[in-house]
């Protein structure tokens, strides 16, 4: 496959996967690496097939029906299910936006000094401006280029000494500890890698891609396109989730061999991790880690705002899509702007980033369970998917993911009550 053809095959899945490594995710991975060392590396292998399954299923729903997840829930299920799920999704995304924007501002302050609040404002306004002004067909290329910001974490690993034999052994042979802190870390990792906003984003971007190409149609209308489209979706998703988990693995590994090895286990935010790296691993690692926070934030902020806006617009039956001009989809772009600016405002009213991440994890856990059940019902329903209901293997893995996330969410709620 030629380079140009390879890049054409990558889109919604790659952007979705990389946006999962947002500053909030980086904070979680850094906390786990600093506290547990290599002990949790195996979770990246464990979560990979679960991520791939549910994201591929979400993408199939969008490509087959020509509607996002919210649109399909509205068309085929009760409003009593739709409205609470969308409300909780928007709340979780706004809080996550606030935490990510705050982390980006703090990271830039670490690098060049100045006002973190000013940088937060500039990042938020810049993100909203790009989403409103730049058409999706061009904006998606910007998002693809931003995925290269994750290379900062690849470079960081190779800038420090890693006992690869021990690290790889721990990755392949799980080290299980059934104590409270290990359980909480495991649940946090699952909640970070499998999040509702990712389901909505990838499904909706499949719809955007289909509508942006005059030759493409929803597969219910053009079933002859199914083999090539399903192959593309699978490849795109496998690569996107693979990149996501590989970078998460590198972040855990970096903080394990630096912070954990030197007894620095109390890491609360991504910028805490970057700052702690400087005296241990040097200015170069500090610089790369900080740049990665900014780059991944620039990618994650539009995905968080966009997924919320797609969900609201489909729920309210508004015109939507990043390819549309602002006047054609006022409500859609208003939600993007409002979600981003409210997230920004949280940083000016004393947002505690630790509590923000904590409540985001709980909200995502609460939203993910009913949403996963609905996604599995939609994708297995012939009235919705026609002849493109899920094949047995993907359906089985999807239900395994649903059960695992249900147990993880119950564990999260129980642990948070203690």
C-alpha cells in the first residue's frame, strides 16, 4: 500500500484513538506509572481488544445508517433513555474540557512562563475558531497532523534508561494485586481508555466522511460499498487504538523508570509529571513531556466539544456537521463554543483539576454502561442495521466489553463511596 493510500485509510479511528491520550489521560497514566511502576503495564494489552471492538462497532453504526449514535437512539429508542444519557455526556465532556484546557495552559506556563489563565483563554478561542471557520475536509488534516504530537512520548522513553526485559515481562505476565489502590487504578485506566465521547465522535465522523464524498452513501442505501468500507474501518480502528495504547504504555513506562524509581509517587496532574521529570530525567524529557500535553490537548479539545455537539444536535434534530458553514448549523456550532467556553470558565472559578478528573471518571462510568448496552442493541438490530448486523466474533467481544465496563463502573462507584 502506497503512503498516500495508507493515509487515506486513516481518519476517524486514528483521530479518536489519539484524542484518548488527552491531558486528562496523560495525568492518569502518569499517576499509575509513578505509583505502581511496571505493575499496570499489562492493562494496555488487556484494554486494546475491548477498545477496538466498541470503537469499530460505533463506526459501523455511523457508516451503515448515516446517523450518529444519538440520532439512532432518538429514532429507535425511548426519549427517557436519550435525554439523561446526552445530558450526562455533555456534563462529563465540559468538565473534561476544563481539565484539559487547564493542563495545556499550565504546561505552556512551565515552558515559557507567563499567565496560565491567558494561555487557557487563547487555546480555547483558537480551538473554537478553527472548528467554526475551517471546513471538515480541511480541518481533519489538521487533526491528523496533531497526532504526531504523541511522538514526544516515544522520544521521552528512549531518552531515559529502561530495563526492557523486566518491563516486557510485566506487560505479558500480569501482576495482579487485589487491594483498594490497585483496583481503583485499574478502573481509572479502563475509564480513561473506553469513554463515551469516543463512541459518539467516531460514529459521527464516519457520517461526516460519507457525506463529504459524493460517491459514498450509507451502506443501507449502497450495500455494495460494505466490504471496502468495513475493511477500512477495521484497519483505521486497529491502528488508532493501537497508537493510543502504545503511547499510554510509553507514558506509564517513562514515569515508572523515572518518578517511581526515585520514590516520586504523588503525581496528581500531567503538569505535575512534567515538572517532576525535570530534576530526574533532565530538561529534554521535561520539554518533550510538556509539549506532548499541549499537542494532545489541541487534538482532544475539539473532539470533546465536537462529540457533545453532535450528540445534542442529533437529539434536537438540528442541522449539524463540521463541513457546514456557521450560519447553516447555528445550534451545532453554538454547542461547540458553549461547551469549550464553559470548560474554560471552570479554570477561572477555582477548578480543582484532581476533583474534576475524579468526577469526570465517575460521570463517564455512569454514562458508559447504559450507552454500551444501547450500542450493542442498535448494532444487533436488523430494523436498524439491515443485513449489516454485527458478525458473531465482533458481537461477542462487544458484549465482553460491556460486561467488563459494567463491573468496572460498579467498582468505581463502590470505591468512590468509601
